[in-house]
C-alpha cells in the first residue's frame, strides 16, 4: 500500500512522514488540522514539531502492534491536508 501514500515511509515499525512548512505558525496549523481529522476518524497519530518548521507524523495500531490498513487510510487523508510545494 506504500504506493498509495507518497511521501510516507516505514521506520521502526511505524508509518512515518516528515513535513517541512514555512514557519512555526504553519506547523501549529498543520498539527491542529491533523488533530481534527484524527478526532473525527478516532485514529490518533503521534505528532511532533521539531526545528520550528518540521512536523513528524507517525501512525501505528497498538491493538495489533503494527501497521494496519487504517493507518494507510489515515496517511492518505493527512496527505490531502498538506500544503503544496
């Protein structure tokens, strides 16, 4: 399913993406958009802001201790929220 989620990779057993945005404010906006989506879908990623303009998103399904189809679905939905270059 990796071909359906461009920009994502698998690291340490998690579906992961790093996104660079314009500034810290844009990072906060993105985190909040992803948070709203996660609440709607009931599937919550780990999200980290680092180096003031980088957002790291990680999906992992704890109940199966691995990556599920829902993780890929959520990654595709997150891709739709990302700013275009």
